[in-house]
C-alpha cells in the first residue's frame, strides 16, 4: 500500500487528504476518507508522465503520472519518487494482459 494524491485531469486544486492505494494486476484500488472506507476501483488502460506545475503539499517529493482508466477518464496522480514504480507497473500489467488475450 502506498500514499498518493489524485484528482481528475485539469482540476483546479489538489485535495488536502491523501489517498492510499494498491495495485492488483492492472487495477488501481484506492481507499480514502476518514477511516479509509471509501474504496474505488480503476481499471487502468495507460500511464504517462505528467509534469506537475502546481504539485500538492503531500507527498513532498511528488512525481506526476497521468492515468487513463477504462471508462476513458483521466486522473492526475502525484506519488512519491520512491513509490512511482507502483503506478508505472499498472501500465506494464495492462500490456501483459493484452498479450494474453486470445490464448488458452
């Protein structure tokens, strides 16, 4: 599990509260809220680099990624440099699942 900040693409501000997430194959599972009871599932189609013009307060060493999810929406993700591999691995997991389609 890793902490990060997320907002819809081109949203004016970053939320104050960080989100906790984990990767399950090509799905980003997020938990937010006071007791982390709001759980969301985002099937990831693509991950791209994102330059953070206005980085959030947390994480302090934020690296930006633009995540495209299955419904076509895009999320701006700010994750610490030490945890960015978790987000990048979503794209690798997706490409691996595409290669396996059609095989028995």
